[in-house]
């Protein structure tokens, strides 16, 4: 929930002078999103989405994020498309911040994802991975295995206040992940944050938004993130039917290799660690008066514990392909 | 900044079954507004605005507020129009809250109101007052002179922490206002909260929104509220040119009587008191983790002090009509 930067009609009007999208009719700050400031905008040419990038988004990464959306849209992936400026750029400056306009994507994110949503998002993720194959740019994942320990060290001092015993548990898990993290899996562009609020469904068809964590990494790691994000119930139990639907939807579009299947449990543990750590950091470091709703890190601790008990990908619903087969 | 109540596509879809406004395409929580939960909604019939009324809005008042908007719209006042349900009602229930849909009003509220905005809002306020003359309903102003002392008592204990000396100053002012509050002025429907963020300008034409403080009171008290809300600079100085523009704009459409002109200074003091008191109450009683941005009560204390030094309405820019003339 975030509008960090208020803008005036005059500022926005001058900004829009560099776009060919008609006259400004209205703009309203959007409560969704925690990283950047987002406005829904109506112009005489239709609805658009305006984002002002706040400090947690590195402006040097914007050509990657926006270039990716553009690339994916031309490949038929349903996602917002950056609107070009009259200088040929996709990023301008507004209220002292980098800012971009993208087309407005209709659709609703599922507050209570069901099996059909999981199947559809699995397919959409695989389509995105295939569409990204010939995207020419790379971006290092700044929240991958090598980044977790430094992030953990920033929260370690207060970790026991959040969950007694967390220091021992997290450090054993980090050591395991560091010792066993896979290598050599198929790589490509991943979304890296495909939670339900980043998938807008319209008449059953998913559209992907918020590519601001996208990066180059193992493709199947993206699927492991989705397993965490889509297939657990509010009581933190794993829903096997949803897991099956997600994995089958993905595999229908892009079949997983045996190595990818074998790596799924540890990647799911890693994905749970990644979200536990960023939530823990925010939990500890977000000032009480902040406008951001803090997300509970222990939700991902619970998922991590579940994944620790998983022997092979069959536990996630890939019954036909045992990791040891 | 407020989305207090999240809703699902399924809930909203069922709610929309009672309206003839097409298929739901998207909805996004709006960051503006502090009292209720607001969503911007796109349907196949166009854009709409959905409000869920939270606890500070009394559901018994909704027929007044929505009926007024409907009445004003039919009289040519640019304002949102409630959409009727298939049962002939304007209010339904969504996520356990009273909820209504209104037409979406294009336009932008001025972050830095200028003289022309003040003139236009003066005219629009007077037009609203005239259009409200034959509106059949009444609603007691629950934030008028008789309500200020009980409200003050709820904050008094912590008032000195906000501004040293506030107890003596506020109580002297309350005593003066209670002893000198006018009577017999022309009454009617007032907006009672016409701040810049409640006026959406499109091509210079103002549109009025957020009628959820509207009530029956002295018409010129509404103008006194606007003097406070529109004609002070960020440094809390009074801008006489803006005052003149506001008052002349109003008087051009609905000339003020001598009694109304004479009452303007004390009504302006009262209006400053009213906003000082509600802000003070919120300042003290809003929990630190709240999503609402607290507004500084001392801004209105400063305005109150300015108004105390005003001898007649000429100080606000009504040069031709001295109160003692």
C-alpha cells in the first residue's frame, strides 16, 4: 500500500508532453504495491499506468525490466507494455524520480487462488520463460543464494524476537542450501516475484505484471517460487492438488528435465528462505509509522519447514517423475 | 491513504450482479481518502468509483449523502452520480459494509491551488448552494458549534503535548465562539469539507466530490470553510488575492447578505476550530501503526489566530462591503 510521491497536475502534464497519449483526464494513487509509487491514469487515449521508481529500484535496472516487458508483449505474453517517449526512451523523470508509463492491463488478481488459477499461472510462467529465450539482456539475481547470508546478518540480532530458535534454524538451513545448491540447470529470464497479486486474470486468462524483480536465473527456481506463493493455504498447509495443477500447467508448455525435477525440493526451500529473509528484514527495519503493511516472515519459515520434509518433487504433485527415476 | 477493506473478485462480481453496468474488468484500491475504502473500477460499460463505508460514516446518513449527489447532478452540478441497483436502492452490502457505486468523475485536484482555482471553487460552491435549495432532506451538522466542546474534552488531556498553551487558548476561543455564534443566517445544504482534494478540475471546470460531511447549516459557513481550506499558503499566511477571488466567485453566483458578510470572520474562526479539533483528536488517537497520514492540527490553530485578528470581512477581500456598512 503505497503512494510515496505525490505529483501535481502541472508536473504530470509536462511529463506527458513527451508522450503521444492525448490529454490528461485524471490520475489516482493506487494503494497496491510496496516498492514504488503507482498511479492509475486516464487520458483521452485511454487508461494507463504510471510508476515512479522509489529508492529500492535501481534505475540502472530499468532498461532490463521495461525492455523485458516490451519483449514479452511482442511475443504474445499478456503483460503491460511500456509506452515510448518522443525521445525514444522508456524512462523519464517526474518529481525527481525515474518514471515510466505502461499500458493498463485489465484483470483482477485472485484473493483466493484456486486450482484453475494455479494451472493457468503454471502455463503462463512457462510461456514467459519460452518467450524470454531470445531476450538479449541479462540481470544478476540480487536476491539469490549468495545474497542470503549477508541479508541474514542484518536481521540476526533481532531474529529471536520474531521467532525463538530462529538463529539456529536459519543458520542450519543456510548452511544446507549453500552446500547443496544446484548448478548447471537451464537458465533464462525469470519473473522472480510471481505472487497472486502480480497475476491479473480476465475471463480466466492470466496477465503478468510487476517485473521489478525479474532477473537471470534457473528457470525452475521461478516455479519453486510459485509453489511457495500459490499452493499453500492460509493455515500454511500445502495443497497438493494446487501443486499438481501448477506443475502440470508449467510442464504442459515447457517440460521439465530430470535434473530440474530433482532440484525442485531444494529450490523450493531456497525460495522460502529468500522470502523469509526479505520479510524478516522489513519486519525488523520498517518504522512503526510507515505506510507499508509488513508481511509476516514466519509464514515462509513454515513453508521452509514443509519443504525440508519433502524427499522428491513427487510430494509437490509430480507423481509421474520421481527425482530418483 | 486508505484501503481498509480488501475485496475479492467473487464478492465484487456478486455485488455487481445487482447493477446494470456490464462485466467487471478490473478494480484497484485508491490511496486517497481517509474515511472510507475506495476502489477505481473498470467495467465493460466504463469507469466507476466504488466506496465501502467504514465505521466513521453512519449508514443512516447514506440516503442523505447519495440522494444529495443525485439531486445535484440532475441540477447540473458536476459531481459523481450514484448508480441505482436493480432493487431501486443506491446502497448495497459488500464485505460486510454498506457500499455504493458512483459514476467516475474525471479531473485532477489542485496540489497548489491558484487564484483562478479559488474563483472557480467559489462559483461552484454557490452553484451547489442554489442547486440544493429544493433538496428535500435535512441532516444535522454533527461537527458544529455545539459539538466542539465535547470533542475538545476528549483531547484536552494531551493537548499541551501538541502545543504548549493550547488549553488556555482553545478554551478562551471556544467560550468566545459559543457566546457570539450567529443565528438567523440563510441555511441550506452545505458540503462542509470542500478542500482542494475534493474538487477535481478538468479543463478549468471544477467538479465536486466526497459529500460525506454534507449537512444542513448556514450557507456562508461553507464559504468560511473554503476560506480556510483554499486561501492560506504553505507558510500559513493568508493570500488576500485568493480570498478576493473565492468571495467574488461565490458572490457572483449567490450574493451575500449584509448579515452573512458580518458573520464571516467569526464563522471563519469557527471553521478553523472545527478542523483544529478533529485533527487534534486524530493526532492523539491514531495509533502509530495506522495507515492514515495524520494531519497537523496546529495548521488550523495558526489560521484561527489569523482570523482572531480580522475585524471585518474586508480583511478577506470583500472590500466593497464592510461589515459595519
